[in-house]
């Protein structure tokens, strides 16, 4: 090899190594910082080949398969407000998980947070898009005709009101005052909208095509994924970015974006200091395959842009190069600070 | 009859058909009459069909025969995201229900696919014998309104700037052949 080439290689390694080392070091520090902050629940492919539910520490350690069912595909666990239970759906083994349809499919299940004491709440397709009420005694469902509030003990519909174009991903705010969902509004589809749980009044949260909304613990802010129209990259299709905004649609802010990846599965920690998300080159978040890599980031590092991302960087010139830490391969994570597993 | 025998030196015989039509006229026939003949054969092969069947006459709250007047824009071809697409129709006949307008806007689910294979959890039971959407075709449809009460999915509305009235939901869509 020519001496000049060797020198170039050595120089590039010498220049690049500290930067890579610093990134690894920063990620390691981030993982240490969160290691004892409760548990993350998520679904992932297990050794039996199906989707199972897992718990892990927020640094990705202590991975526990809490369902381990070769006959079922379990997806989308959500901790109850008191953290003692999880709600999820299970489909028959082999049924593909569609990133947009999973809330309509399979049986609604509720178990203890460690996977014990499973209760199958409904038949296949019943209680679509069920999510917890603030007190954990009811569930919010999205049916073809209406939004329904169902009492878990009696299975009675306590209240019913128009869904106003919402067609998937419906969640009740922790304070009980608001609902957030994805729907058609003002002639546009894929808009995140908020409904006043008392009056039924609707307001638009996002003006770009968006989905997978979820609440911050303060019931004021909303996290969501959005793929703004008119992006030039990715042959004009663009890349999905992680955002948050106030529930009234004001103050939309970028959390994380990276050209070459679609960012989904955004959820914040119980104190809103950290955020989890998935990033994957294919749109859809990897649900139809084996999920996507789940990452952890500090909210204080938002907005962060990684990669070359020339279009994004020109749009957000002051974006940071915040630390992100890879946790595991999975889908739809959620986070509790409660010590739900008694470790020996 | 009407053939000539070409006696070749190698005892091979070629049958030659005399051409009673001048060459120019043959060209005209090929260019003009042949496509007409093909079209005639094709249309003659399709029997008139009112689109009536047990599904279209019983499903939905409304039933119409209508001409597909306009498909504005192009159907996005994105297998990852299913949607209903609004199309403009001119009503020719109302069979069931009361529809006051001569023009209606109808949302069809997964418009790039044949109607008999589009139903899923978002749509509930829908279908029909229509294979493709073509402007000018006449459809017999069972409908519901408004679409938002019956369809749990994204709606692409190219008329949102100019029309804010009720949009019908296509429950069953059959092709009418006149």
C-alpha cells in the first residue's frame, strides 16, 4: 500500500476514534443514568418466533419475557395508571402485525404488570383501540360508530360520543380531560386531533400528516410522529420525524430526526425527562417484520438531528447532536418508574 | 376455387390467393375498419347489465345508478397506507333513499383494487363486481352517508377546497353495461 494512503487511513482513524469513543461513552453514561429508573414494557420477537411481551430495565438490561406464548402474537403493552397492570392485544400465532390495524385486531388482554393473572377481556376484534382511563377502571374504545367508554368490571358502555373522523390510535390524557387520536379533519387525513372529553369539542394538533400520538404526563403536551409534505429527500416521500406540541396545536417542536430513517413509537418517561423511539429505514416502524431498534434520548437534547441529513439541517440549523442510546429490537415501548418486578 | 398454383422448378407448390382489393384499400381497412370491428366484437360480447344483484339492492341506506364524472388527481400507489378516495358522480337514477342533488361525492376504499377484494377491518363488509374505476363508466352503488360514520380510515378528498357537504360511502359497487 502506498505510504500516503496509509498515512491517510491512520490519520482518519486517529481523528475519528475519539469522536466515536466519545459517542459510545456518552451513550453509556446515558444508559447508566436511567438503569434504575423502573421498567420498560415492549413487544419483540422471541426465541419461539412469535411476538411476546418483554420487560427490561431502561438501559436494556434484565430482559424478561413475560408472556412466552408460541400460540399467540402479543403486541402494544401499556401500563395502567397505577402501574399494577398492563393492557395489550394478542393475535393468533402467525397473524401479521399491521402497524395501522393492530388496534382493531386480536383479543384485548389485561394482566398484572409482570404478565401474571391474564384476563382475556373480549373476543377477536372487540374493544378496538382500547386504552386506559385515568383511574384504570374503564377503557376507551374506538368503534366504527362512536368513541365508547366501557366499564371494565361490568363491560357496560358508560358513555358514547361521536368520533369526529378519528380512525386509529386513541388515548385518554392522564388528567382525564382530553382524548388524542389520528383522524380525518378539514378534508385532510392523517392529522393528530384532540377532543375535549367533557364537551366533545375537537381541535387540530398537527397540520402535517402525522400519527401515533401519545400524552406527556402533564396532559398538556403530545408526542407524535410526522412526515411533513414537500420533503425533497427519499424521492419526495420524505422521512418521518418525532415531534411534540401542546395539545392545542401550538409550539410544535422537533425531538429527533435523521434522514434515512423513519422515527416512530415515541413515548416519554414518567417524568418527561427522557424519550423512547424507534428508527428504521422502512416506513411503518417494522411491525410487519421484527420491529425496529429502540433508542433512548434525553428530552433536554431536543431537537436532535443525526446523520448527514442535509435537508433537515438546513431546516433546523440550531439542532443539536444529542446522545442517543440503543436499547433493544422491539416495538411500541412504554415506561414506568414503578418497581414492578421484585429482583432477587 | 379461386387459387392459383405456382409450379416451381423444384416441384414445390405454393398456393397463391388472388387479392381482389387494391393495396391502398387494404390499408384503409386495417387502419379504420379493423379496430371498429374489434370494438364491436368486444361490446357485442358484453350483455347489458343493470348492475342489480342481491347485495346492491339490500345493503346501505341508499342505492343509485350514477355516472363516474370525475377522478381528480391520481390514486396514490402506496401499499403501506390504505385510504378511501373521493370521486364525483352524476346521478342517473335513485333506486332507494332520497338524494336531493344531481351530483354526489363518493368515497371508495382502496380504489386501485377490484371491489371484491378490498374489505377489511377498517371498511366492514363492502364489495361489488367493479374491477377498475374509469371516468364515464356507470356504476350501480349501495351507499351510506356520511362516510365518517362508516369508514375507519384515512380519506383522501381532492374536493376539500370547494365542497364541504356530506360524502357518501360506497358499500357495494357494480358496473353497469348499457
